C-alpha cells in the first residue's frame, strides 16, 4: 500500500531548480514577385517580446503573435484554445486537477516552466481560471528560455496576453451567440471618452452552455458534464495628462461555475489484463447486486463518445444508485488589478512603471476514474503582487537599444486536497492523501539586455543578464488517513471520518505539520547574433539560460515518525 511522507521535491528550490537551454535557430523568409504585398503586410506586425517595440520580421527569437481579429478567426475563446493555434504549445487541464491547474508545455518543456503575463504583469501558473479571450487585444507566445527579460519559470517560454485599452472614440457593441446544447453567449462593450484626455471602457460577458457528455441514469444537475456558466467583467481607464505620459488602470473579474472535467472511457480490456483495483471492486459490487460480470469493452462502462456511466458506490456499495458524495464540479473566482504608467522622458529614454495584483479562489471535485469509486477534492487560494520599473534607452547614436529594469514578485497560496475512496470492507468510504499546505514566495530581479546594431546595418548582437534573489517558505500539513499512519497515533481515526455528502473531517489532533524555508539566488544570461542576408532572409543563433522556481511537496514514504521528519531543499 502506498503511504505518504511530508517532504520535498527532489528539485525543491535553489541551484537544483535551474534549467539551462541552448538554441540555434534559423529563420528564412524568401518572398518575391507576387508575394511582395504579403511581405509588406508582415512588416507592419509589431511585437514587444524583447520588452521594446520591434517589427516581427526583424525580431531574432521564436515568437508567434496574434491580434484580436486573428484570435477571433482562429476561434480562440479561452486559454485552452490557444494551443490549437500555436505550434509547439500545449495547454491542457490536468488529469487530477482539471482547469484549476492546467499544464503549460512549450517544445516539451513544462512542469511550471512557462510564464504567463497579463498586461505586462506576471501571474502565478499554479492555478488559473478560464481566462476567456473576449477582452484580448493581442497575444504573444515566446518559445524557448526567456529568463533574462521575463525571469522565473520561463525555461520553456512565455505567454503574453494584452487586453484592450480605452480610446478617444465613443463606441459600443453587443454580440449574442446561440448554439446547440443551449449555448447562449452575451458580450457587451462600451468605450466612453470622459474628456480630451480621460477615457474609460467597460465590458461584461455572460457565457452559458449545457453539458455535452451525459452521465447515464443520473438525473438533476449532475446528469451532464462539460457545462459552462461564466461571468466576466472589466473596467479600464486611460489618462493622458500630457503628450509624454500615459496612465492605464484596469480591474477585471471572472466567476465560473462548471462541471468541466470531461473524460470518456474508450476501452476496457478484461480478458488479457484483468481488472484494475477500482474496476475489480465495481465488478464485485455488480455481481453482489445480481448483475453480470464485466467483460471487454462492457457497454455499461464503454458507451459512446458522449455518454459516461453513472456508477457511484462510495458508501452504499450499490453502483447503480448515484450518491451526493459523487457530485463533481468546479467553482472559481479570479480578480485582477493592473496599472501602468509610461513616461517618454525624451526621444531616447522611456520609463515604464507597472504593478499588478491577482486573487484566485478555486474549489473543485473530480471523479478520478469516471466510475464513482474515487472523488478527488481540491481547494486553492492565491494572492500575488508584482511591481516593475523598466527603462528603455537608445544609445550610441541609435546603435544600441538597452532595456534595464527591476521587479519584485510576491505570492501567498493555500492548497487543500483529499481523496474519497470506496472501501470494500464496509459501506463507508475512507479518505486518503489529506493535505493542507501554505506557501509564500518573494523574489527580486534586476536585469539588463542590450542589442548592438553593427555599422553595416545588417548584423546585430544581443547580450543580456539577470540576477534574481528569492525566498521560499512552506508549511506542509498532512492528516492521518486511509493510507497514511503517523507513528504513535495509530488510534487516531477522526481525520478519516466523512461527514454528509463526502465532506472530509480534518481533526487537528490527527495532523502532522512541517515548516520549511529556503533562500537562493540565480544569474540568467542570453547571447544572440543575427544577420540580414538581404531584405527577405535573416539567420540568427542564440544561447540562453533560465531557471524554474521550485516548490515543496509530498513524496512517498513508509509510516511517518513526526519526531524524525523535516523538509529542506535538496540538490
């Protein structure tokens, strides 16, 4: 039987969490004749992937950019749709965590190695809501290590999201989209200039749809999976006090109430492989209630692409009766506040100050195996703050573009999780893997990156350096439960008891608490060289390094003795 010990990941924090990558890339765009118009159009695409405005065709990194029209035509409606439009990018709900902690992966690098920025502000990747794209102005996906300019957790790359800003034109629009499964999406926007230099923009979206996968034999609100019930609103203000200063402020909120984790069993092989533990128990309960044994691709489980079984046998050992303890669902709130002040000091220097705050709350219950034998509950709360000062300079008569900055990042989060599992020895489910963890992180980064343009007008060299100092703390808690025994507390049983509806009882007398902390620093760097062979051909090569900030976690172990346990970073 697998037991758990409160410990740490092997790559917890410190030098072991550093990831370096080297990329040698070539970009060839050979356009002639009738393609000249297309080339002229591409030259108008401006990106900020190097923390300054550059033409996409002249930017020597692997970056893909979308404007709002392109996002709409690609049918990008939420965070998970982005990966369908971007090669080498995958964004998928976690098997056990669903949309609360989606996995970001760029070129095979994931596991917290892809940074998400919203309006220039880094927000934690541990948990995110759907982030619907109705308010997006543009999107940039940077592939490859981006540690110099974008800091922590960008070993695989970065996803940068920019929302619409208010303008000096009075305008508004309302859109309604109707579809099958009772889809009804309402989106309304209004932009109001309050004066010659103050503009506001408000947006409200209400997005609903019934589920598209049926739970066979289940009635009520648990009969369908994949439903959508989202409310999104934002209010933005732009103030231009003079021709050199622009101030942008924005508040954005999202609320989501769904049953979104949709998995469908495609194959059940009994004759060659036998039955996995939970399916073996399901088979035993079916036989006990007078039904036939499970067979290969049993139609009671493997139905069709849009139908799941409605089995549930957590408490009464009757899989055909759906208990409230098997209810699944997902609720989240995501509040974001961002501010940006841009000051054009003179024609050669621009200073930008950015700040942001995000608060995320997620609560969800997932049927781990789709047959009502194991329900996983997760609750997550996070608050994050980021402040940054950035100076863009043009030096040496325009031959050097220099980006320098300092930023501060802070995050506090709480995570609770547990597993409710069928117990074949009686008619009472037991609880396992009961965790309750608190994390706090503070990071300070100082960085500078320069691009030198050689006098020949065709060659450029990029050098970048970043220093980061980070403090990470954790309080890990684990309650004695079905597969976890604390030495000396063998008789402690209340933590494993279950209240009405499968609610886990957490008895503080049955809990072990382990604190841990670590401080470390890292230096990231980048070197790049690019050369314009002609107007339509560029070759470039780059080498860069980035780091992934670690996190304390739980690892498998025999029975715990609280007097001999501790956590710390491990190389």
